[in-house]
């Protein structure tokens, strides 16, 4: 039979939860803030690619669109793994980033 420290049983686990509990709560808040920031950045990059602001060939633009789709879909899928509300928040974060890019870097059309 293995000692309790190897199997995860015993008093060591409870001491760790008691000592590191408050720190873990603060860490989860930082992770959530980072996830929100990443979602908005994904939306900004998607807006940059969709607006055609980069000087890319048609083939390169298609590849960039496919890559940002894969990154966005992975981010949304990973967020849904934590719960439906986190998945919806991920969709909203990407949409906010995309909308912000459109508002902040809007091209002015000039008429002759």
C-alpha cells in the first residue's frame, strides 16, 4: 500500500487547501481577467484581418482568417468546458473586441 502523500490522501491535502485557499481565490480572479483580455485581443485581431488593414495577398488573407477562426473556436470551446456562462462570455468578449476595432479604427470613406 502506498503512503498517503503519494495517493493524495491523508492530512497533507487538507493542510494545502486550508493554507492555499485564499491565494487560489485571488489567482482565479487574475486568470479570469487574463481570459477576458485574451478574448478581446482575439476580437481585435479578427477585426484587423477582416478589415483588410494588413497588406496580405488573397491567399494569405484566407489563411489568416482560417487561423483566427481556429483560435477563436478553440477559445470558445475551452470556455464552454468551464460552463455555459463562460462560453457565452467568451463569445461576447470576441464580439466586443471586433466591434471595438471597427469603432476605433474606422476608415473614413471619401467621395470625389
